């Protein structure tokens, strides 16, 4: 019987929206994911993403990756992790300074998967260990990019981080957060030019359409019993969460000039 419950609980891993791929070596390997592509493939794809962002004149964009095969994702969900790509001055190990894109992530901690932290890495790290070389790129309008840069460079960015992590965090409520909810909170802080989380959540509820979590209630219940990173404590009724696709729909509706690009090798 324990084995039966364990198998059901394991199926909850398919819900992972922010499965952490730790900053990895150029081998493309990761402490948390099997390497499906060579280091050269990862490097070339990461460079293509950066070239695309630069060609679009993006100072800040929202970047998504596929940490799991699409066949394993719940209905209506495609990408597993989203973060901000910010054009920055980057200091190399030898002290030299170059310009490129730094990735601002919310990741789960290695030893505490129900706790998250804010981590900065780079495109090669971001795509290390992915299940499929595909990227979602959401480029906000120039005005919103400027506002996002101001938020990301201010104390508000860290203030909006809720370290209590849930794979299926409800974007309308407080208490739990995943990477997509964090990105959405930062976006709304920029749109409404506020660090007041109550105002941010009120506007999220009024204008953002979340993705229903189409997974059996039994699996969700068992998942919360066997996995610390799965909880429905912040859900009210049918579970919902934020996704890259829903954030893209949101900005294309309310941010004139926002653009979505899908990239493959």
C-alpha cells in the first residue's frame, strides 16, 4: 500500500513549474536534471536566445524554459520555469567587464524544496539540463521595460519574494509563491508603480486570468502529504496558478507593444 501511495505522489512531480536547474558547468550537466544535450548545443542555443534579445533591443524580458518533456506536463502548461533576462554589465572571473544578459530567478533550495531563494545566473546556466531546447521569450513594451528595470534594481524586488514555496502557488493569494507568481508580482509592481502587495494582488485578481491546475484532487492531496513543495493551503476552490502563457496573454492584452517569441535551435 505504501508503494501505491508513493507512486501516486511521484506523479505530482509532473506539476513542477519551477524545477530548479542549478547553475551548472558548460558540460550541460546539472545536480538536479539529466543532461539531454551536449555542452555545445546548450551554448549555441543560449547564444541564439541572447542574440534574439539583443536584436529586439530588449533591456529586460521574461524568459521561459522546458525542464520536462511536454508529454509530461499537465494540460494547458508548456514551460516549467520563468525568470527575468536583464541586459547588464557582467564582471568575468578575470575581472573584465562585458555586456550581456543576466538571468534573475526564483529557485527552490537544494536542501529545502519548500523554500525558495532569489538567484542570479546566466543563459547557459538557465538552459542546462532542459528536457527540450525551446525558449519562450516575452518582451514587454519599452515603457514597461524601463519600469521593470527600476523595480528589479530596487529593494522592492527582494521585498516581493515570498520564500514559502509551492509548485502550484495561487497568484491571487498570499502565503505561497512559485517562480511564475513572483515574476507576475514584479510585473504588476512595475505596471502599478507600487510595492504594496495588497494593491498588487487586488489588481492581479481583477485583470489576470490564471491557469486551472488540471490534476486529480486525489493526487494533489497525496502530493501535499508526501512532498513538502506541494500544498493547497493558499488555494480557494479549484487550484489555479500562473504560467508563462497566461502572463504572455496578460501583457499582450494590457501592455501595448508587448511581443512573444518562441525559439528553437
